[in-house]
């Protein structure tokens, strides 16, 4: 029997997904402790986490946002920011993902904030990923793989990505927080995320790729209609 949330479309399904995102975000609050420096990702699910963090009124040391968008939301909710050049580590990093495989490898970057996200994930002592169950996949790559690229290298990097078997498409009108562009790579079946991450990161002109395998999530909080699953 097919469950209703698998077949419904339109506003009802959208409301269900938003509720699942919010539930995952609120579940992550239990990992936040007073005095911690908390890294904050970017995206719609993280926005719910920021709101929940503000409502919880936990006396954290401060927050380090991965993007200007998250910084603005944190400030609006009265959460103090920590300047990134003042610290080399964060206690906890909370972020979403576009896809998650069974090994906790992630595909991220749909919001064009992958560079900031990758830096803070690398700094984190614990990385919590919050997603709804529709983000779970067996193999990464159905969602186009974002690659942040220095504008000068756009055509060169695109050529290299084609040789890797992908179809890179320029994300029109998007400029990252660091002044770069995004190439979204379609038609990749990512059977070895760690190897592909290293390969793409070695292409001159690539700032980073939206594969989080070298620094994968420590814990995934998955929101389902039956409740929160943890792995």
C-alpha cells in the first residue's frame, strides 16, 4: 500500500515536507549545550533550526554562519555571531543536505553556500545533518552536483567535468558569497563519493565541490511521518 505522503501533490504535500523539516530541526536542539560555539548551515531546514535555537534560549557562546543569508536570520533572531577569523574550531555544526547516502556521505550546495558549509564542517567537533526522509538515496547524484568555480576557470572546469562523465550547467544569475559561480553537474552516478570529491577538488579553478565524504556527517537526524530516526 502506498502511503498518502508518497502520492499527494500540491499544497498538502508541501505542508507535510515543511512539517518534517521543522521536526528534524527541532530534534537537533537536544545536541546543543550551553557555552558551545555552534556552526550554522544554510537552507530551509536550517532556518527552522535557527528559529528553534532562538526559542530554546540556550546560553551558547555564539554562532558561526556558513552564509550571509544565515547570518542575517541569526541576527534577526537575536543570536550573537562569532567572527570566523577568531576561532579554529566549533563544538557543533548543524546543516541540511540535498541527498544523503547510507554511509552518511552528503551531496550539498543547492543553496550555493557549499564553500562556507564545507569550511565549518571541517572545523566541527560534531557534525549533525538534519533532513526529511525524501533526502535519503542509495547512490548520490540524482540531484545535480554543485561545484563552486572561480569565474576565470568556468569553461576549463566545465570541460574537465564533462570528461568525468557529467553534464555541467551554469547556474544562471547566481554569485556566491565569495564572488564565484556555480556549475551544477547533471548525469553523474556517484558510486565513490570520496574519490570523486578529491578528484574534482584537484581541478584548477575549483573552489570546492558539494560532496561531503572526506568530512561526512557524524549523525543524521531523519524526519519521517512516524517520527525522528537517528543514525
